C-alpha cells in the first residue's frame, strides 16, 4: 500500500513468566531430538492462567503508557488471533477495548491466521489515511496454545507455538513519542494455498469436528501428497520477493542501501525459515537476516508485531537505520514492512 504521510508506531509485547524449555519438552516426550534440531528453539513462553485477551490488554496498556496516549483518544481497536480466546460466541476485541477504557474506539476482530497482526497495522494505516481527523489505532494480538485442543509442539510442522500478547499503536508521524517510523507496507496473496490447512476435509458444522485436537500436520501431509511441497515453495518465494520489492520501491529505499541493517524473519522453526523465507530474502536484499524468535517460538497472529516491539525496545537499530520485517500467514498472505528507528532526542 502507498503511504500518504508519515506514521509512527509505538510497540510492546507481553510474555508470561512460565516457560517450557526444549530440554523439558524432550524429557516429557513432547518432541523428539530431530524435530527439536529442525525447530531451533530454546524455550516457549507458556500461559496457564492468563487468557489471550488479557495478554493483549497487558501489552496494550504498556503501549498506551509508553506513548502517553489517553485510551479515549483511540478511534479503533483491532485484535487478531489464531486460537481460542477464552469464550464462545463472544467478542474479544470489545473486551479488550473495555478493559483499556477505550470506549470511543470501534473494536474489530481479525481472523487472518498468523499474519493477523501485520494486516491489523495495514488496516490501521488505511483508517488514518481515509479520515485525517480520526484518532490513533491500537492493534493487539493474543494467543495461547493449550491442550486438549492444541499441542504447542506437535500440532503443526515447522513451528512450535508460544503464548504472548502484543500491541502496536499506529498514529500520525507528528507524534514525538513513537518508537519507530513506518515507511512502507506491502502484502501479497496466494489464496490457492488455503487448501494446505484444509486438506480433503469437508466444511463441518462443529468446532473440532475433524479431529479431537487441531492437527495441521494431517492437512499438510495431504497437501504434500496431492499438490507437492514444490508448489508451496515456488508460490511463497514469488510472493515474498514481490512483497519486499513493492515495499522498498514504495518508500524509495534501494535494496543495497547501507541504512537497511536487518531483514527480520518470522518466528517459525529454523528449517522452515531456511526453506521458505531465507532464499527469497537473500535474492532481494543483502541485509543480514535477524531471527528474534528462538526463545519465544511462533506467536500465532503476533510474530511481526512482537518483532517490531523488539526493534523498538532493543538495540538492533540506531536512529535513522532501517529494518525490513517479514511475515506470512495461512491462506496465504505475506507482508513486508519497512521501519526505521526514531531519534529519541527529537
């Protein structure tokens, strides 16, 4: 998308204190040594007691405090998730808005699989561009992966799932308290790949009607057998290259600009990222790859937003330096974001 102005991002993530290390998972029989090596994680955050919307509220409160933003100034709260939010036939976004006292904001839920947080930022920018008088938009994510419905180590191939909440406040560029400047966003689509998460299953009437536990491995095995992994790899590489090229072109940043310090990966397993993301990124930019997810695992809808929080609060970027942040989600959509670190002295 073309940005018709400058937009600032204030970012935060919230993680539970409890963790399951890979060593503990191996001892418990939750995964085998080969899978552990392919994933490359060290541990996963685990939330037994805090529900996903409450993790999102905690991250959102941190963002509002950091940005010195009054909750009543928010025009919209966008909440993205992958898994169960704590209740049925109920609106988690409205709950989050109420808990944050953002009672003038329009709460909206997003179901974009693992790219939901990224799409939320894109929609937030569209809101601000479409109505110059509207207030800032808060984008939250929250996911928790507990049995019996989701086995954090075994439900899917190529990733293991950690619990976390994230929040990104999107506001106009004149706000001095933003952590990052958003320069570009680009999203590409490969809708023909939705079958990877559906397999040969019909569309049933009840949740968990196809299996007692969500089993993405089963549908992926069907995809590999009937379509072939080469089809996914070819389409994914093409769409990732296209997203990167569009994002860089739209903000006038050359691929070899020395200010582009990092290309930030999603928080998938190491082998999956080496196959799906590293090749098209290396073909597009010479910036070194930055992997921020070894101690978090894959965070459902929140990978990209958690990486923005790391860039905002860590020492990965000096003022004026750029990062290209990549993400993808089942369906499939792929998003590339270009941000720079703001000079806090400004």
